[in-house]
């Protein structure tokens, strides 16, 4: 009889632990499968908690609060128009910047400044988009360079993921003036004439004229970045990328190409 009572107590305790693990210490969380619905029809989820991930597309200060606009999924090229608006304290917000890929959880609240899914942030951490969402299936070393006016544009390697391709590039400025490469306006072409374009940067990376705010690479410096192409390119085919190198405070600009 004693063993039966203990068994019931233990079973009840285990059930309680399992329940807490699913609800988050007594909280009711939106199911992963319902997040897309919550982005479209957020009113019926007010008061529940949610765990999400996505890119910080914009950041604004509203009164004493900070608001991140979160684009969920693979970025702007798959953007369906539905954002989440994450409300944070100054201490939470100052550790992140536009373009960061983050995971967070918080409580869904009634929309105020923004007519969309509004979340009061409890926890937020920076995550690695490439490892978590789009791990590489294959990698190819390239190490090819094209130059203009003492500025070197180099493709170091290419990663082929399930539904995107990433070019790891570096730009070294050996010119006496600042230089830049508009990688977001690059074009990738295969031997059949098919064209592919990189994913757009976050909204705040563009000014009011739609021109990207290119990093100004100082003389003697090297800038590195990853060009994300939202297509699964064939690792066995040859492609070429064309992009423009600009020398600031001059009229020097030219197109360069690299095969990979």
C-alpha cells in the first residue's frame, strides 16, 4: 500500500514536471505551428507567451522603450509582410543591432504603436543563423580575386546550403582613398544566362533613395562579409559574380567579375 501511494505521488510529480516543460513554468506558450497564424491574427493570442527567432530588421526608440522589428524566416526575400514588434528595455536593446539574428521569448501584449504582433521581451539572445537554420551541405574553396584601382575583391569560399548559397568575400583597399563594393547590387549568372541576386539587407541599411549605406573601407584596411543568395545553386556548375568597386571622393567606379 505504501509503495502504491509513493508511486502515485511520483507519477503526479513527473506529470507536473512534463506540464511545466511544455508551458514554460506554468506559462501558456503559442505552439510553433501556430506562430504564423499569430503573426496574422495576433489579437486572439494576447496574454499568451511566445518563443520566436528572426532577424532584427529595424530598431526604434519609442518614449522610454526600444522596439525591434523582427522579420521571421529566411529574411526579406521570403518576407510575407508580417512582422513581430519586440519591446525591450534599454539594457536589453543595447546589446543588439540591426541585422542580428536572435532568439527570444516574451508575452504577447495589446498593440500600441504598431499594428502587429507585439511582444514584451523577457529574454533575448543572439544566435547563429547559418548553423541553426541553413547549415552548409557542401563547401568549395575559391580564393579568386578581381581588382580595380588598387582595390581587391576576393571570393574566399562558397557554402551550399539546402535553399541558399553563401559567398564569403573580402575587400582590401590599397588605394589612398576610401573605397566600397556594393555587394547587394551584385549579379550572379550561370553559363545558361540565368541570373541570381543576393538577399536584400535590412531596411535600415538603406537610405531614403534606396541606395545601400556601403561600408567605407579605409586605405590599408580589409572588410569581410557574407553574400547570401536565396537560391540553391548547383555546386557542380560554374557561375560568375559581377559587382561594382567605388573609389569615394572621385569619379572612379568599375565593374569586376569573378568566376566560382
